[in-house]
C-alpha cells in the first residue's frame, strides 16, 4: 500500500485541483479523502507537490523490431518513467511492420516481459504499409488500439475510406499521417529554406491530406485522428470539419508549439522532423488550436535516431526527434506558463483526452477504482535538459531550461521511479 499525504490532486475531468490524500492498494486507487491514516502503507509526503495521472503518449516509435541500437523497450521504459509517462502507443513502421496478429502478439509478449509501463500497439492499416490493401482489421483489432500507416499517408481514397469504416466497425480509429508524398525536401518551404537554398517541403503536402481525410470521414461519419499537426491551414480545416463530424480528433507535438523554422538557421539536424517546423504564424496557430480544443491532445512523435545518424548534414540525417522525457516540461513551460492556458487543461491534453481517443479504460484520471498510474510532479521546478535515459539524444530541447519536473512515477500501484532512481 502507498499513502500520498497532502498532495495537490489534479482532477482531469472537472479541471480543478484540490489538496487531499490518496490511498493506493492492490494496484488500484482505493480512497481519495482528507486525513487518511494507514500505518501499514508506505508514506509519500505530498506537500507542495501535484499528483497527476501518468501521461499517455499516443505517438511513439520504439524501434523494436529492426533498429534497437536507437531504442529498445528497456531504454524506452526508463525514458517514460523519468518523464512521468505511464502508457504509450507504438507506431507500426517497424521492420517488419505490425500488420498481422503474429507480429502483434509477439511484440505484446516481449513488451510485457521487458517493460513495466503500459505499452500499447497500433496496427498498420494496410498490408506492409504499402497503401494497397487493408489489413485484416477484425483480427488485428483484438491486439491493437488503433490503425495507422504512420510514416506514410494512404493516398488511395478508396483504401483510406475502407480503413476508416472497418476500424470504426471494430471500435477503433484510423490514425492518419497527413502528408502527400513528396520526392525531396528537408525543411519547411519558406524564408529559411530560400535563404539557405535548401530543398523544401511545401505546406500543402499536409493540409491537402488533412482536407481529403476530413471529407472522407464526414461522408462516412466515421472517426479519423490526425497525427502531428503543424500547419495553420490544417488547424482551420479541422476546426471547420469538427462541426460536421464530431468523431474527428487531432494531435500535435511540443516541438510544433515551441519552435519554428527559425531554429533551423544553423541547420541543426536536431530540429529536423517530419512534418517540418513551420513559421512563427503556424506555431501560434497550433497554440490557439490547443486552447480552443481544435487540437485534442499532445503527443510526442518520439523518434529516436543514433548520434551517428543525426550528426550528418541536414540533407542526409533522418527525420525525427525524441520527446518523451520533455513532454511534460515543454508543455507546461510553453502552454501554461508562457501562454496562460489553464494548468489542469494542459495536463488533460496528455492524460484523460488521449485515453478517451483510444478508449483506454480506468486510466487518464485519478479516481477511486481506477488503475493507480500516478505521476507526482513539481510544476515550477526549473531544470536544464542535458542528458537522456533514451538510447538516443536527438532532442531539440537539448540545452534548454524548462519548468515542471516529474519526481515520482507510480504504475499499477508500484513506485517505479523516484528522483533518478528506477525500481524495475
């Protein structure tokens, strides 16, 4: 048993904070009340600290199988625990991709053996992620929380519509990677790319894909979840589309509301991701999209790459950055402290709201009877991003000072992390 005394509990349903005690037993939140006493329980003094549901990241690349030198389940687990993340959804663009029940079952078994976090899996939406034939949705839905060809957009509208409809039939959502394929390009098409004469990625590659998939979902009245939104036009399309189809949801990542193409002036590949960092106007539009619920959740698109890969010049280094260990801090620093979005709402963008999108039961809220996945944080604690528990260090936040730090991570009622110590 664990007893957390006099902690500030963040209610992600009513978006309020109250000071209380929390009693945990048998992996479950047993009681929330004032002045709980239990001499048998391990005591955590919560004065000045905040208890939030452990974060839920809907967009993570584990590199298992196929590229374990950049990340494996053990390093991913440590990164998550240190960042206060309790549940992750792994993307299907592994080698081989997760497009059938055999690979899904194999990876689920491996994850349970090697990790203490709640690792969930997406299934590829099409066979081999080639966009030509929809996978066996009914079979894969038993083992996956969503369907996606992440890393690729399903360009054939008939296949995309079929994937939407069949996913919905089995209680799942299609996660769209909205990006029309482009032959070349490394950063956003804009002032920086023109000044540096770097082949660029047009912004319409994103927003036209968002437009088409919005139309398909409106016609079929099925869900679609848009991944890593970065462009102001995409935000506006989604804002309008939601009025016609309430099943539409969207995510963005911290790098899209913290940075812009200006951060690529020195061609630092730690700022190279896909979709690319766009203009300052786009960055502000993303923040407003989060503020007014056009964008529903924050996810990291955690994409580890080795130092050897990322140290190559900008045109040769791979797309992608890591983000799990800075998810909480970057979001609190930029959205709550700098842009005055309410603290409890920012927390809900990384807890209850992602749980709702994948229909994850009994998590995302600190409530009696729910799974005891709780992260205890200091929202105002400043720290400098210098090292990582991930195998990779390709972070745009490297060297930055952020506010908000996870102190303790409790998963399934067991303390798994406390002040840079792991219990796994």
